[in-house]
C-alpha cells in the first residue's frame, strides 16, 4: 500500500524532517512576533511560514516526484489524480495553542496513497513527544530532548482494549459542539479528557483514551498524520456512514468523524445520523 520501496526509510526521513520543523517552531515559541489573519480569520504566525518552508524544501529534495499539499500554501490545495500519492502537511497544527503557549501544538506530515492516510508523523516539540506510524509497520512514540535535536528513546504503541464500563473520550474544549455533547450523553461517556491538535489521535494510538468524536469542521491536513498513526496502532477513523475517512477530497474538507479503538461500542443519536 505504501508507494515507496523502503517504508522504514520513509518514516525515518519524515521523523527527521518533523524534528527539524519542531526545532524551528520552538525558535519562535514565546517570541511569536506578528500574528496575521487568513481569509477565514484563523491566525498565522511567522513560525507557521518558517516551518512550512523547511518541510516543503526537505520533502521536495528527498521525494521530488511526490507533490505536497500544505495548509499554508493555497496554490498547493488543488485536487490531483486520486491514484497518485501526495504528502499532506500542517506546519503547525494548533496555531491558537502555539500562541497561547499551551504546548499542545504539533507538526504534521502525512503520506496519502489512493485516498488513504498510509504513513504519518505527529510531533509535539513543546512536550517532547513524537508519534509515527505506517500501515504494515505499526506505530511508535519517540521521546525527544528539550533542544529538539535528538531522539532519546522509542517505544511501540497500540490501541488498548476498551473497558466498556469506563470509556474514556478525548475532546477539545475549544471545539465542544452541541452534537459532541449529545453523542457523549447518548453513549453515557462521562470521562472526558482534553487534548489539542492532532495529539488527540495519538493519545488514542498510545492507549491513553478510547474515542475521539469530532462534530465540527476540520481540514484534511488537521487529521491525516494523526489518522495514519492511529491506523498503524490498530485504530480507526470513520465518517458517520461508517466508511473510513478519505483524503484528496474537493477543497480538502472533512465530514464529521469518529476516531476510536475498534473495541469501543457506540451508536449515533438519531439526530446525528
């Protein structure tokens, strides 16, 4: 399924690129400078642009035949041949968290093939955690030193079997919609933990939570890398129809989705079907 002959080398390369991106992001952290607004009024910082430039250059140098779609490059956001692979990046996922200095922002790099998120890296440099995975290879977590210069240790990760008497949901307080509340109440899920950016997928992959319901707008670059990690760890990301979330859609917009361990029992309230 991976369109590259040496998937281990691919993941190693993407991990090193993410490490460099994290180091660049941390160079701006707590020294953000000018914050501009995009057309949709979302914020963009000098760090977003700097990390974007670094990642694009690295991907083009190492994988010159594979195109890259980036949140920060509108001219890249054109749907191509769905059968051709492409990289999908979010230089800083969680720019609001970056500005607020919560530490819960990530550098996201994903490889898409035939509409499927087949490999991905999610790096949270402010907390020293990097997650990566590819279909057929499994998923792992690296700990990174404070200077974002070296890998300090690696462990394999996988989703956990759900304790059906105590399902743990991970949600974003800043995106807690009425539909999300309805879903949690309908499934009698009371243990809710907060998480920012793509870390929510990764905490599922690491067995630290069971389900992440998202009833709100997201773009493909928000989810692809985390989706790849979670899939490699044995989890799933599906739309409300039950079909796996696909990539390369027109305008790169996602529908509502549920990310979870396959051992989690849940059902949708009638009004959300």
